[in-house]
């Protein structure tokens, strides 16, 4: 082939090297604290194997020997995660290296000690998914295939690291889950037990969201901020809503704002747009999505709305 | 590094082993019928190679030798799928092993005999995608890159297995497609020929949905249940709608309920929320999405709505 | 196992071979111009490594030797991309092979010369993501994990190839990004600098969309066509909207139609459905999403709407 001549290639490389210096915001050269995204995802999968033993390994686990399997996994997780946490905290940077590295080790050990508790939480999440979905065949199916369960698993792992003060790594983990599931939960969100997201594509749960126990979300739900035009000046401010226990939010609904509290047992109907608080045990739905019907030329208007939504006591 | 001491590690492992017993709902140890999710996805991809020969292999297929290639693929599919179906049916469990295993073999053979028919269906789906999208360059582009085609391919494979009574495996397959495309079609859904989903992210098609021929869905469409609060008590009940032939459903529309029938040739507008039946040849749209305009302080209200939707005869 | 008998297998293979001839629209046998989807995705990732040096390699890059790394990457990209472009242009077909192949080489060289400029654009996109999101920790986090940045990176790569007249390959690239992010941007769309998509799942940007500078989109936004029932007869027609500089479009909004122009600095509220032009510096929102509240039997109606949307000056 008529390839680029050596001289042309040199010119091109030179102009790229120049660009690497000029736009250094998107260059990561000579960095001692370079994160390894693939490894972080692999760590996430190893932790998932510890949490759901026997589901995702490529071999059958036996009760007589599972301790060796788990022990080795934990050793790998500790080693690799400590390395990545150290980099995320820039231990190889200007800081006192030793102190920083010890802090990274402490964080990882604290994280590992939380694993049995994470299993408690996840057992409840799996149960919530099975109980809440008539299409669920059994809990194994839920574990093998439900995107909502995958997303909350990764989120609970990432949230522990977030609470322990680890930067960047939690978000890489949750965006990995977002890639696979279309469910975008920020690692900062606080989520109670027995949580279920059905279908899930398009769900957004913002950084400062607080969610109680036994909450169920459907696809396309946003728990978001009223406005983020303030950009970085809003960092740390509670911008996202609070959902109390036993809340259900149907598909496509948006609940926005840091002062918005959805009361206990409230039910938010499909596509509702909520920017202020809702009392306990209240059902909110769009009243008036008036529909227009046109059959071969004639136009009729009918207020169909979500009346059914209020009359469906038997099913709810 | 200051690693966990041996004693600490032992304590952690012990507490995890305890948790494996206590929360056995998310443990899969000593299981003889452990499904292999990765293998199920690989089987799905092998079937896709049989259905679309020459598109996804890493070599060029030649007409003189393609029979050997297909024969070998089929042999692998038969072997691996029979193993997985046997596990899904718990053939290694309390049941009479032999009978169960023979049933698994029969199912896989029935499935394989359906492949030529699946190709007929998929040839029409590809044609529907090409015909329906002005941005489609040719049918090869559609096969290589359209998520809607990927999703319906996996769904048609999974649906055959579902109809043959295979548990779990079909759902693992469709959730694999959901991961990649954002299109969530339950393997139980019955879908007619010449089906096209454009863009597709956020589409949900529930388990008991029935769809006729030549139906087109856009991104974010839900064909769902009115309420699933009944959870497992609703299993098997028709909870999702029926769409007759030649129906179009625009982006973001929701059609809910097992008694809801969308008549032949009906067109459902964007974001419509439908909970009762729509007659044949009817166009339904939201009448009144009144918009408010604010320009530097003044507020004007204008009923813009989807009027255009009713006046776009030339394009529709 | 009771496998398919040799004769049965032969019958099945024969019926598949027959189907390969009958439904040749989904067969790709004896093709000299067979694209390799996996290789195209790998090329895309190699280009991303050139554009974001040091982020996605499995080794640390050093300033002293980065030129060799980049040079080798470019050589690989040139070789593999030229091969794929040649196939996409059907150089091994009826055309004068030599001329076609030279054209493929020229295209790839033109593409490579655009890489420094692509870096300029992407540096601004990354900055826009960081500036626009209070949850962003730093620009590295944005590069490692933000789906909007991944999607616009792949789109800018694919758009260059699209402009240079390469068929099929650009769409395979953007659908790869769509798979991972839920963001579906057609390679034909023209997008200005400092572009940010937040969250992103469900975003659709059509082929003939034109977007100015400093535009921000949220999840679920559609920049689409009014109707595509015309199918292939509409190819090449401007069917998608134009957004001028400094436009913000909040989640779930749809802006449709080739004549629709959103004026400079306009803000489109959540779930708005826009089918005609909007003047400069105008805020548009749904006026009347009236909500119905039901607390234990009583029903109250309240016009909650998006009033807040108009009163949030401090934050915007």
C-alpha cells in the first residue's frame, strides 16, 4: 500500500506530541498515579464473586473447599485494590508516601470487613426483585440476569468505597454498571435495604439522593437536581431528593431538588414531574394527559388520563 | 504492604462462610445444576453466526465449504446447549435423570430444527429495518450495527427456547441483549414478522405482550403491566397489551394492561399514556402539552401541542 | 448423549444451506469485501488511545518514549483502517481496484491528519463536562468514566470518516458507543465544540442534526425526525433539528423536524415536545403537567407544573 512516508509520519507524530503538551488536560504522561480502569472493573467482578459465591465462577464451588477459593479471591482483591486506591489518593505524589499508603491499606481492610454486611443487604435486594416481579422464575434467575440487581450490587460496593473517602474508583465502577444496565446511580447515593429497580434502562439517581427501605423504581425514573447550571460551585450541596420507606416510583417519573421529600408509602405515577415534597401515603399522578383520537378524518378528544391509575386498588 | 494478618484473614473468611449458609438465597455452592452464564451467551452468539452466516465470524466463508463450518457450529451448539438446558431443568437433581436428560435433548433438537424458520423471520426483520429508516445505507449496515436487529434476533432465539419450556436460559439471553442495546424484551413476548425497533434504548416489552405483523416501535416505548404490586400472585396472568398488525408506536409512549388492544394500523403518538383499547386505524396523540415561553422576563403561553402530528399527512 | 444422527444433521445443514441461498439478504458468503466489526471497534479504541494518551493503555507512558508508542499505534491504525475502508468501499468488487484502493488510502491519511484537531475539540468537551457537573471530581474522572465523553469521542472519530465519504464503518463505531452508553448519535450529525451530554441514557441525535457550540443535553433527549414513514425516500433530506450556540435541553425533551431551529441560548425544559422553531434566549417548558394527589380516599388536584423551572434564577 501507498503508506504515509516516513517523513509524513514524523510530522504527524510531532504535531500530536505538541498537542499532548498544549492540551495536557487530556494527556496522562509520566503519571505515577495512573489508574487502571480494566483492573478496577476486574476488582469489581472479583468482589461480586465473593458476594454471590458459585454464580459467576467458571467452576463449581464445593462446601469443603470454598474457604480456599474465597481466601484467594480476598487476597487478590486486597492486593489489587490497595494499589488502585493508593493511586487514586495519589500516594506516589507530593504527599508523605508512607502515611498515604497506610491510609489506603486501612481503607481496603475496612472495605473487606464490610463484605458480610453487603451480603445481608444483597440477599434482601434479590428477595425484593423476586417478590416484586411476576415474571421472575426464581431467585437464581434474578441473580443471573436482572440488571437492577447487577446495578445495586455494583452501587453498594462503590458506595462503601465512596464513604471511606476513595476518589474516582467508585465512579468508574458505577459507570461500568451504567454501561451494562443503563442504570446510572452515583456512588454517593444512600440507599436502604430491600431495593428494587425493574427494567431499569434510563434510571438516574443523583449523588446526594437518600432512599429509604423497600423502595421500588421503574425504568426511566430520574432522581435529580433542579438545575446544575451552577456547575462546580454546587459541589457538596444536597441537590437530589429524599425518598422515605416504601415509596414506589413508576416509569419515566422525575423527582427533582434537594429539598424534595417523598413521604412514606407514597406512590408516584408514570411520567409525573415532581419538584416539591409529597406527604406520606399519597398517590400522585398526572391528572390530565388528554388524548386526541383521529379516525379517518374526524377528530375526537377524550380525557383518558391516568384515571385507571386511581381505580386499580385490586392490583396494587 | 501491611497486609491483613493471617488471623484477620481467617476471621474474615469464616464470617463470609457463615454468611454463605445464613443467606443461602444468594449462595450457589455444591450445586450440580449450576448454569454457566458466559457459555449461554456464547451459545447465543454461535446461533447468531448460523443465522447470519459470514457476518460475525473471524474468517471469510466460502460457498464450497460453508457446510462444514455450519455443521461444526451446530454440533457445538447442540452439545453445549443440551448441557445448559439439562442444568436449567435440574436433570442432576431429584428427578429421574435419564428422562430429564432425554427431554433436554429433544428440546435442543426441536430448537435446532427451527433455525431455518428463524432465518425467514430475521430476513424480514432486516428488511423492515432497512425500509423503515432513511438513514440506513444498506441491509449489511443494518445487520452489522442496528441494535433493534440485534435485540429481535436474540429475542427470537430466546422465545423458541421459552416456548419449548426451558427456564432461565431465555431470560439470560434477552438480558444480554438488554445490556448491549437498552432494549428489554421478555422472552415470553410473542412478536410477528417484519418487526422493527428504531434506536431502541429504553424499550420495554413485557412477558405476555402479543405483537402482530409489521409493527414499528421507537425508543423509550413501554408495553407494560398496569401494576405489578401483586408480585408473584400475578404470574402467568396476561398483564401486557396486544398490538395488532401495522401498528406504529412513537418514542416514549406507554401502553399498559393485559386487556388493552391496539387496533390494526393504529398510530400512537410520542409520550402517549394508553391504558385502554384503541380502535383500528386510529391515531392517538397527547392533545394538550401546552408550552410556556419566557423571553427575558415576559411569559407567554402557547398551545403548541402535537398539532403538527395530525397535519403531517404527506410524510406519514 | 442421544445426539442428532448423522443423517438428521445432514438434513438440517442442507435446509440451512438452502436458506442461505433463498434469503441471501442475510447471508454474506464468498464476499471479498466483508467488514470485520471487531477490528473496526479495535481501531476505534486505538484512535482513542492516540487521542487520550496514558489513560487507556495497560502501561505507563513516559514523555521520553511516547513518540514510539504513538508512531506504532498510528502505523497499526493506518494499516487496519485502510483495509476496512477498502472493503467498505468495495475495492475488491467490480470497480477499478487500484483507483478505489488509492482513494481508501487517501481517506485514511486525511483522517489521521485530523487527529490533532480532534484532540483540541475533545479537550474542550472534557472541560465542558467537568464545568457542567457538580459531581465531577476532576477531569481525569470525566475521561475515565463519563459516558457522554465516551460517546462524543467516538462520534467525533466516526463523523470525520463519514465526512470523508466512508460508508458503514462510522455507523458501526457509533453503535458501539450506543451499546456502551445508551447514547445514539448518528455519525452524520454535526456537533460544535464544548459539547456535554449528562447521564445520557436514551439520548438520540439524528443524522442531519446540526448543533452549535456549548450545548448541553441531558438523558432521554431526542433530536429527531417528525416522521420517517417515508423510509428510504427521505434519504439525504434534512429531517432533524438545528440547535444554535449555548442551548440547554433538559431530560426527556423531544425536538423534532428538519426546519426546527432552537435559537441561541434557549433552554428547553424537561419532557417538552417541540416541533417548531424557538427564538433566541427563550425558555420553553411544559406549562401544565397538572398533578392529582390522593391521600387515603380523598382526591385533590393541584397545578404544580414546572413553575419552579421559571423561578430558579439563582441556580441557572
